C-alpha cells in the first residue's frame, strides 16, 4: 500500500523535528502506522536534499536489501529507505557504513512497525539514530493551526472564555479520525471499504514479516475486540478465552498490535505519595476513525445508543494529546490515574520537572460535581505540582471551576492561541 505523491495537503508538525535531526544525526528513523503520511513527508526531503529514494515495498529493492545489504548501502552517499521493517538486517549494514562515515543526515528511514522494540535493532544503532513518530493527522494539522495547547497548559492557562465547536462537529471529527485516506472519503461505505482493505493488508503481510504469526484472522478478531474496549484496563485472560488463546498468547498478540501502531498503552501514573494507586495500564486504539469503522460505530448507531460514544471520544482526545506531545519542546510522560477508591483521571501529562496537566474527558455538554472527583483527589495529592486540571466536554464554554481546574470544549486542543 504505497503512499503516493510528494506534497501533503496538510502541514506536518513533525517536519521541523525531522529537519533538525537530519542536521546532526547520521540515521533518522520516522516511525508510525502505514498510510499516516510517512512516505509523502520523506519524499519531500529526498527531493530537496538530493537523496536516493528506495522503498522496500518494491520487490526488486527488497530482494537486493536481503541478498546484498552492504552492496546496496555502499552504492550511494545519502539514502531515504522506506519501510525498513521489511528487511531489518539492512540496519546492520547501515551501522557498518555509519561507523565508517558519521556525517549527519546520511540515512533517512521509515518504518511502519515499531522495530526498535527488537533487541538486535535497538542495539545496532544505539547512539547513531534518532527516532521520530509520525501518527495520523491531528485536528491541529487538519485545521492548519499551530499547536499551542500544551505550552499554554503547562503555563497554567487556557484561552479566554469563548465559544467552541458544538458537539455535532466534534462527533464528525471523532468518527473520521486522522488517516488522510479517510479524510478524502465522505461516503461511510467507502470509508468502511478502505478500512477493511487496510487492515486485511496489515494482517496478511506485515504481521508475518515482523512476527512469523500466521493466525491472521485471530489477530484481526482480537484487534476488533481490543478497540471495542478502548480505554479499558486489559483482561488478557478474558480476551484470550474469547478467541481460544491463553493469556500469555493474548498478551503477545496485543503487543504485536502495538508494534503495528494499531493500539497503544497508557501506563498508570506512579508515585510514592500514595500507596492506593492501581498499577494497571489502559489499552487504546490509536485512531478513533479506525476504531469506529472496525467496530461498526456509525453516526446512526451512536444516535440510537449514546453510551457507545464515550470510548470513541476518549480515544480521540488521548490520541490528539499524544500527537501534540510529539511536537512539544520537551519529553512528556503520558499516564492515567486510578486508585482503589475508584477515583480516576483519564490522562496525565508530566514534564521532566514533575509538573502535571491532568485531563478528564466527558462525552456530554454538562459537567457535574462527580466529574470533578478525580481531579480534586489529584489536587490533594499533588498540590501545586498539578499545574492545570481540565474537564474536556462537548459544550461551548470554557469556564473556571476553582483551584485552577477548568471545564473546556474539546476543540480547545486545536484552538487558536490555545
């Protein structure tokens, strides 16, 4: 499934990071799901920087990479190599070449599987490679709005009280998600067909290449099961039992879904300030549009049963903030909070100094005192370490709720100046 063209219709805010890395690092690896726009972005750099562009989706190039990796790598000075996960042994030849010539920007690679989790890969290019994520489009990119939400949030502030998007347009964004191909299709049936082809190709080809697993249909069913429970704490015994797998195999399969950038885990927040915090991760679909298509959550079905919408909205918001954290000026640790008294906060963003922005997600236009319980519990634990608390909802107003906690529209994530 090659991505065509060399110019994206949307700004990609990872571009500046990519450019900076190529200026001082020998190998730069751009990772993310297939069809998220990686090929389009790196082809732009190939033209500007006069790089040789190769894709391992080309069978002739793939054969060369597997049969004579050193010969392929030594044939040019600067390469862009797409879909490196198809021939991971090529990284050993790249390591050898870089050890002989450490000029920055020699190799620009892309990967549609998180091969850096493989020990042989991480060891082969340690200290020689920078890894940058390119996820499906964020709403900030789709609306061409430079992201400033996280910067303002860590400054303890939000935009002035203002009107935001209404719940209807937010729901459209949630159901569409961020894959460029889904954005070009307005017909739900055409979106469904694209999603089926996309997932079929991943499970029939990429899975075998990175894992050797041949139970494609089982993995496909597990994906639909997992994303139907997006945002929940995983129960591997139950999930595996549904599909005839033991819990160990179910864990391995879910990890494979993570490697393919179909799902991601949100680790629990941990601190020595409280012994009553639970330490289980949550598993999320990476993209709310793909989640809705994989589980059949159409607008008509959501209109009939509004209770199904909460998981989709939570997936969407967590993914939006995850994308923005990739562009933030420093590394952030994303986690969730849950304690034994059932106090919960959906998402915590923590910087290196331990400051935290906490976000609760509400699939409603109304905020109740009960919705504040988790944030107030965190305020009691953290004090001033909690820079800002937010309840993101589908209403139109940004309103203060005391103790630097606000209720705000979801659209504040990509609002101008916020």
